[in-house]
C-alpha cells in the first residue's frame, strides 16, 4: 500500500528530464517537494519498465531542467 502521494504523469516527466540532464535525485526532490527516496524509487521503476527515455518535447526539456536546478538548489 502506498504511503505518499502518487507521482503524476507531469511529475514523472520532470523526473525523466532531471535525470536526463544529470541532475541528482536530491535536487529533483527539492524542486518537486518530494523525498529523495521517492525520486530514486520511481527512477528504478521507470528503468525496469524501460520508460526512462520517454522524454517529452525536447525543446522544452532544457528549460525545465534549468528550473529544476534553480528551484531545487539550496538557499
């Protein structure tokens, strides 16, 4: 039984973009307001399902990756 909120499709895309941009799980988690362990668990799930490479429109990916870096940075 799940203990936390489910990962939405939009959040899954954010995780994929962050991972593809080489952003660490902790930064992705802070940007999304999630726990680092939830990001890691979902990444493993996507790798097992072979959906980790299903990135959304590429020209938006760089902008979203920059937002994740900015929002997930430590103050």
